[in-house]
C-alpha cells in the first residue's frame, strides 16, 4: 500500500488493496495459537470487510452531502441568518 497521511481520505484503490490483503491473509494464513487464529479469522474474514463496507458507504454519503454543505456555506456567507424563518428552520433541523 502506498503511504497515506492520516488526514487524507483513503482512495478507492487503497481500500481495494486493504481488502485484497485481508482476503489473502484470511485464506492463507495459519497460526499455531488457536485463540489467536480465531481472532485473526474474525479480523480478516469479518471485521476488515465490514469496516471497508462502512468506509465506502460513508464516503458515498459524504459525496452526496458536499453540494448541500457548499450551498449552506454560501447562504451563511450572504446573510441567510437575517432571513424570515431562519430561526424556525434551525429549530426544525436541531429537533430532527
């Protein structure tokens, strides 16, 4: 895997590489310590795939929301907080 600064988002390729390594390790690695083997199997067979799926889901969700964030920032920059109904909209958003 290429080096990744922890503040940079993982790329699709990096996620694929992690998935490949975990699948390979799950399929081929054998440990002599049975409790450790069970943990390794759980980690590589279930935990890593579940985490990768969640990262991909959240990445897609962030991409969906970015245009809304950009619009909200623009509205705030141009004084949306002075508009009629602003307080009600904030209260509705906070209660949902």
